[in-house]
C-alpha cells in the first residue's frame, strides 16, 4: 500500500505468460539455491528505526558476514494459515544516524509483508510503518522496491531500476 515500487506491465499475452512462468518457478523452487538462481529477482531499500535491541541483531549479522539470511517459518494471519518459509537476504546496511539505518535487501520468497515482518521482528521496524512500527499519516513508509532483474523472451537478463 505505502511502498514505493517499480512495476512491469505485460502488454502482450506472450509476455504475460512468460512472467507468470517466472513467478511460478520462483514460488515453486524449494531450496535457497534454487530461489537465488531463479531468473527473477527483486531488491528493496528500507530506512529502519534503530531500537535498543538492534545491537543483538547487528552482532548476529557480523558473526556470519553479509549477505545475511533471515529465514523463518511463518503462519500468516490471512488469507492462508499454512506455515511457509520466508527468506529475506540482507545485502548491506549503513547506519545513517544514531536512530536510523538504511538496509539493502532482496526477497527470496515474495510473501506479503515479508520485509516489514522480518525487520520489525529483528528490532528494526521500517520508519513510518503503520502496521509494524510507528505511523505518521503525513510521511510515507520508507520502503522502496528499487530493482527488478528478469529473463526476457530472448533469454537475456534485464535489469529495471528506479
């Protein structure tokens, strides 16, 4: 709803079917390796509020280096209550001020609210997130889908960025 994002619109039936097959391949892949090698990848930027417990998550990330994978089995509240694996890849982060950090992320499982849930669950709520953080009706949530990589109909990888 309040996320800034890029969108690709399939103007022909051929492109529509192609993107459907890419999304199906992504969703049906079961291992982390399969999800990362699928020729459809989406990247986000988030500005997050640093909470007192954030240091624990930072220490955890430092121990394993970057990229860092947040992997959790989550039971969504709606519309489907089936437990599913959610995987978010933390590519990089930069502390902006004592209270804000900018995160570079990649989603590997494409679940609704995935990034918002994962970051708030690790003490980094996205700034101005009305559901998982603090809301300000005059300022949009600081989450942007900024890059999409996909395989085109000619078998070439394409990148779209905002």
